[in-house]
C-alpha cells in the first residue's frame, strides 16, 4: 500500500498557518467540509474562518507529528491538508497519519513523496525517464571533503542542496574553494536529515520554469501549463508569472512533455510541480526538482486556467478523476499557452535595505488594491491583531494580477502595487514596485541571477517609490507606533529570577517575599505577550517551616504597552565603533563560534542566526582579539542591531 484509499472527506484539519491556511479553508468550505484550523497565541487570524479553531502550545507544534496525530484522534478528523512547508513533503507524516489515526493526508501518498520529495531520488527518476539533468554527486553526504572532490572533478560553480530542503533552505551556490566549507556546513544544518548532494550549477543565463502537473492515480496525468519563477533571491521566489515569457514555445513544450513523462512513470496523483532550469539562448535545460504538494504560486495557474486547483486537489483525494475534479475542459496544448497572463508578487515583512532581514513587529494597518483582474491572498483581517515574529516566514500577502496581454498585466501590477500599503513592519513593497517598472521585467529579460545583480539599482530606484504622492493619502497614512516596535524586545532567559512582594498601598507591615524563576521561555513577544514555565516559591508560613516550590506556566497578555517598555535591554552595537560586530537581522541564535580571548580574522564567522528556517552567518568586520561576546542561549531570540561581539585591536577596546 503506497497511499491511503480515496474516500469522502467530512472533517479536515488544515495543518498550516498564514495565507495558505486561509486559502485551503475557503475551498473546503465551498465543498461543505467541516474545517479545523490550528494556531498559536499571537498568530491566529488564519483560523478565524474555520469551523473550529484549536490552539497549539508553540510554533514547534506545527512540526510535531505525534501531537497532530493526537489532535486528529481526539476530534475524529478524517483528512489533513498540509499546505506547503512544514510537513507537506514528509512521507513519514503521511504514512503515520493513515496507519495510526486513519486520516488521509491530502497529497500524492507516502511512496510518491519518498521518491519525489527527496531531491536526489527525483534526479534519479529524471534519469530513468531520459530527462536532462546536470552532473551531480550521486550519493548523499554531509562530508565537506566529498563535496570538495566533486568540485575538483567537475569545476566551479557548484550548487549544494539538502536532499530534503525546500523554500530556499539548504541550498548554497559555491563559486570558489574559499566558500566551500562554510557553505556546506550551513546547508547541512538546514537539512532535517543532515544530508545533501552537489551538482554543477546552472546559473548564468538560466531561467527557472516549472510545470503544474495534476494526476488522479490511475495513470492519467495532465498539465496546467507552466510558471516562470526566475526573479528570486537566496533561492526564495519573489515574483512569479504564468505563462513563461520565454518566446520559444517549442522549447517550453519539450519541458512540459518531460514533466508529463516523469509524472506518468510514477502514476502521479494530486498536485505536483516539476521544476526545470532553461537557458533560452542555448536551448539547454535541466530537470531541477519535484515539489509534490501545493505551491505558493498556484494562484497564477488558477488565474490563467480560471479554475480552483485547491478544490480539485480536495476532490481528487475523495476519488474524483481528471474529468470530474473541476479542471478546465478545453484542450491544453504545450506549444499554445493560455491567452491570459498572470503575475504574483509576494509581499513580505522584510527590511530590504537591511539585507532583506525579517522585520518583526505588529502590523498596525494595511490597504490592498481592488479592481478588475486583481486578487489578494492574505490571512490579515481588518481589526484583527497580526504580529510578525521569528517563528514563521515573512510572507504577509500575495498580490495576483491577471490581464489579456503581458503588457497589460505589467501595467496592472504597477497600479496595484501603488495601491498597496502595510504599516507597523517594514516590507518589500517598494522593491516590488521597482521590479515591475524595470525595462528588463517588461521585456522578459530576467534570469535567476537578475535580482542579485540588480539589487543595488533596484534599492536605489525603490526609495522614491516608498511613499504615496497623493496628499490625501499622505495625510491619512498610518504611522509606526510603539505597538510596532520589535516583538521580543526584552530578553528573558532560563534561570532569570526575581523576588516578589505584594503590599496594599500605604501598608507599612512587612509582607512575605516570594521567589519566581524562569525554567523555560515558551514564547517571548514582550511587552505584547510572554509565555514561560516558572518555578514559584512561596515564603515559609505559620503552617510550614519550609518554603514551598510549585511549577506553573505563566502567560502574560498586554492590554496596553508603552514605548519605554519596548526598549531592548541587550547591548546594542555602535555603528561608529569599528570594534563592534552587530547582528544585522532579527532571528534565533543557532550558535556562537567564538569565545572571549579568541583571535579572529576579518570575515571569520562570529555567530549564526536562523531566520525563516535559513541559517545566516554574522562575520567579523576586522581582525583582532575577541574582548566580549553576547550571552544568549542557543535558540534564543536576537534582534537587529544587537551587539554580537567586540573585536579589539592590540591596543584594546572596551564595551
């Protein structure tokens, strides 16, 4: 048995959050399916329209298979939709959910997940189907020397990829020997299995094109044309378009036929995206990977096909065929694309001028565009609190525009972005505006390295595009307030302790003193909220000669907060002090690689910070001796501008 049987769905758990959870719940409601949303404190708007909303103890619960199985059993749920990310590509999750809880995980089933979600196995599938692949290291490894030998044999540049990565995680482009050791280490750390492989990099002049495949498990597969996702940064897609703007449709047709060939070979069922790298100048193309799940950018395929593919996926899981799952009935010839053109723009909470770092805080206001051919997918609800934290990715909304010609779609994207604003956190909206007005975008000349090459030019062009020009909008635009100051501004750590005395006003009589100690910080969004395990020790009383210690879980939720309460207590780097090494982005500390007294060289890694499941290195800007280093537990939250280390010269420098 390679997948569960197809059967009616009565109760559906949406095991995800954010805009994609909202999207899945919408389609399920239209099918009269009872829905269960899951959420954590401070991040719940996506579950507001589910039939039932279940609170989870922490962000890690979205990855807790045992916990999710327990939830399914408790509520007699018969199906789970994993969305994208989290457990969506886990064959273990799909198989255990069926065998232990009797619930179907919507998707292709554990056997296809195992053979396509693993990037190395997907390459082997392509080779069996005679689909072009780039030269690669054929055996998974976590050994730097294995990758070094491959690079020496094949030549730079190479790409290392976690076999089970996704969303840009576990991928590093290595152009020379100096980058190899640290790049391999970071890629391994971002891989759940701690395994990667290497391949010859296809980066210069190549475009990223993916084919939307749908199968019903009987051997019948079809395509919904292709999408182009070449505008990306750190292997994270930023802008996607459908169909591709590559003019050679015969080349695109070959890619679509290869995707269909691979899908037929494994008797693919449900939704799947088969990805390729194409060089339109040389007509070369290589298979890249399979994403055996719903994609972030499924929206533009829906727009050009005028169909709901999430609903189709739910119907396929219940036994529908390709003819009865709601797909368009008109012929889809690979060489002849849909006459419509659609663009998706990912709106993210990122400080683009601060190396695209995550912008943490409370969203205090938003405005999205309206009009013909415009769609917005978001979990934001007017009047409902929304906080961006380091627990999840930065995606706030997806803006999708569709028109009858490419030129009209580009102009519509420009207008729609002008009508979009979000306050309280920094976003990438101004850079998106700069992208869609750039001549290269209009003329379809953007390869996978374009955004990296043009970054400085785009940042400069985005500055005058950041604010509305109409004085009516300027006068009513909301401003950032204390509530938008970074969450988790005050640092709390395990072992922090306080003496506690409560006295009525004006009471002079001595009151008993109690003791409170943090044993585990569960969630720190102080001053907005704080959740922690504590040990509360009461003072001795007339009935007890010894103090009594009782464990509790403490939960604080602010009803108001002043700006002064949001001021960080951690030392901040002084930009004018050359000895200070600053943390340039918020996130969670993975590890500190230096100690006080160590000698470091310029460019050495001081610490590693995880942001949106990607590990980013903080490097020394000078050579010298480490005189001070931050004291934060691994896994603890850090903020932009915090002092990571002091690197002193021979003469010394103090904090």
